[in-house]
C-alpha cells in the first residue's frame, strides 16, 4: 500500500535530495520502518531511542496531526499523503 | 469619514471601497501599532506593505547593517544603503511611502532583557527573524504579553506562516517544543533561500496583520500554511493546542524568558 511521504528540506540529504518518496506501510510505524530500509538514518531523526516519535517532529496524514489520531499506530490507506513538518528558519548566514 | 483628510481618503480609497474594510476598517488600521522583528527578507515586504496600508505606528528592530548579500531578497535596502543600520534604511523607505507613518527604530538585538518592554508598546507582533532561538523567545514573550503574533519562516524554497492568538490558539511551542537539535537544522551549506520566497511569505504575514487590525476574515490560527516555491504548492495542516505546552499549557514550566544559544554554523 504505497503512500507519498513529503520530506522536509533538512532531511533531504538522507533521501538523495528527493522532496517526496513513496513507501509501503499499513501504519505510520510500518511506514517509518520501511523509510529506514530505503533511506538509512531517517528513523533516528524521527524517533527517539525508545522508538517514540520525537516531540519536535510533526507527522501529518493529509491535514491531520497523528498525535491527535493513534500516533504511530494510525493506519494508512492508499493514496494518503504523509508530511513531516519541522520548524523552519533561515535565509541568513551570520 | 469626517476624521480623514482629503488626502487620506484618496490614498486609502481602494481600501475604503472594500465593504470588508470601509472607513471604519481603515481607521482601525491607522490606529494599530505593529512591531516588526527583523528588517531583512521577511521584514521588508511586511514593512513596505503595512506602511502603504496606513498602519499608524511601526516599530522595527534589527541590530545589523546592510550587507551586499542582503540585497538579493531584502527589498527595504538599496545598493546605496550598504553599511547603513538596517532599521534606518527601513525607516527611510517606509516613511517615503507614507509620511503619516510613525516609525520607532531599535538598532539592537532582541533579547530576554529588552523584549517585554518593547512588546508593551505594540498591539501586534510580527516575526521576521531568521533563527530558532529568537523565534522561541518571541513566541514565549507574546504568550506572556498576551499579544497576537504572526509567525513566518523561510528556508531554501520552503516557507511557513501561522498566527498565534495567545491562550486561544496553538502557539509555536505547542507544535515545535524546543529549538531543534543540530541534526535537524540545515548546516550553512544546505541553507540559502530563494529571494522572492521572502516576498511571498512576508506578504502573507502582512495580510494576517491587516486582518487582525480590521477584525475581519479567518486567521491562520490553529493552522499552519506551508508553501513550496519549487512545486508552486500551498498546503495547510490543522494545529491543536498542546495541553502540555511548556509555555501556554495547563501547567506551564516556562515562566521566564530564555535566551537560547545561537547554533554555531561551521562554514
């Protein structure tokens, strides 16, 4: 069941600069495991040592924050768009 | 409309004929005091459009001088302004557009020490800064001062905007918690920004300020608008207040402002 995952700018060095990737997964948790297989290093950016999604990482399915659904157990359906949204700042080099 | 001069009626006629603004709305705009933090990429379109729109008082804070590398996006500043304090250059451009505007300049860096007294002079705060420590400081101070905050951020080809109504809508810390650790922050080599992106995001921020001033429309509160310039895509996600938010939650743990260390960039 492929879903589209939007990769934010700061994580694109792990996805060969791709801003959107397709991975399988019935749940967000499975999706993260599959992301890690294709793009090693992504999981530790998204999850802490205990495997929970880090507090400063925001994962959305379509428009909804998974924290207000079932977190990592939230199920995914064909065609869902998953976004990882970090805080953004920049533009200047001091 | 008796309180407007004839010149003002002409100057603001395209606002006044909008039913959603009208003379009343324009009056509110002219009575509003806005603080713009940063006279750079975002601050420029914010300041220029708000000056043109007739905002009565604008405060602008920035401790830098104009550098050649700023001119690609910071449209406040002209080539002839090199080495001039940014706030001076910004003031000159804004008052050239609208001589009715009162501008207060703060040629200094914002910090936990000066932020509350500066905020106290204004109705609406606009974040046009380029770094996380200041963004968190501004969010916390806006919550403490209970002032609406229009947040904007840009990086490379991505931008985001949200409006925070303290204690009513999601704050920056509700969703982003703390300045992100080194791994999630792009290094300088990965940084850079498409100049015009500052214009897109800054003008959306200025729009939010005008909606707040007039009291019309639906704000970007409890939602985050993101824009990717390469794909020409706007997206919106819903935001929810975090009951455990360290600054605006049920049991706040942050009771004093924090000056975070600036992450050092190894270029």
